[in-house]
C-alpha cells in the first residue's frame, strides 16, 4: 500500500469534497481520483476498499477540526471552573461550525456506517478513541465532572450540531445561551455520575485479563 502521508491527506480531502457534493453514494475511488486530478487507480493504492476510504475520511475530518494548540494553552492557563468548562465547549462549537461541511460529512459517515459493518468498525474506533482522549483531557484539566459528563456532552453537542447544520427546529435560542445552559445543568449532578463502561466491541480497550 502507498505510504506518502501528504498524498494520502490530499486524496482524503478530495474525498471529502466529493462526499459534500454527492453524498456517500457518489463517493468512489474513481471519483476521488478525478477530484484530486491524479491518475485512475491512485486512490485505490491508498485505500484498498470503499470502507477503508470512508473510514479514512472520518480520520481526516478529526485531523482538520482538531483544536489549535495555542488556543488550548490559553484556556489551560486558567483555573478549572464551570466557566472554563463552558469556554471549552464554546470552542468545540466554534471549531465544528467553522467548517460546516466537515461536520456534515462526519454525520453522513456515521449514518453510512449503520449500513456498512466494516465502516462501523473503522469509524467506531476513531470515534471511541476521540471520546477517551476527551475524557483524559477533561480529567487532567481538573474540569467539573468526569467520564459520564463527557459522554453526556458528546450526546448533547452532536444533537446541537445536527440542528445547527441541517434542517433546524428553529427554537430561536442563541448558541452561546444553549452552551451556557447545557454546561451548568450538566455539571450540577456530576458527583452522582457513574463511571464510563467499557465498550464491548471496542478492540482498543483492554480486557480484564490484559
């Protein structure tokens, strides 16, 4: 398999453009080659199957919406508090809506994974690693709550982003108001939150015998 990281990233970006324009059904190796302006068969050298291509797009989305290290350092310099937690969440919403096509593409990939078990395995691994990284960051930063609150945050923010970036219920609430209320209510019951369970299908998680 080809291993040029720059070419792989460029092909994934081309794939994301195809996905945004045509949806998952229009995403083929040949379509990616055409979009990237490379010889036919190039994408197949980097992504051996369609599921591998789709899974790579999920990884690329995470890379492109990753937080800016300087912005994170500025936030990390502050004392842990509900207000700081709120500002972290504001930054998540800011990043995921600044490039709306990427967040919409991730939503589409998650829906496609329902119909494609191999994609579900690849994309699921990416999403679960992201969740575990978020929990580790949250705990290390000393923010209110723990793994359960981070999970609840994912559930809530995913729904919020779906509403912001697709057909909306149009409830008329400003996003900053939603984020502030969400965090304050989320951490209110933090002391009684249960620990995060091990995902039974996640190969990256150690078993009790490991």
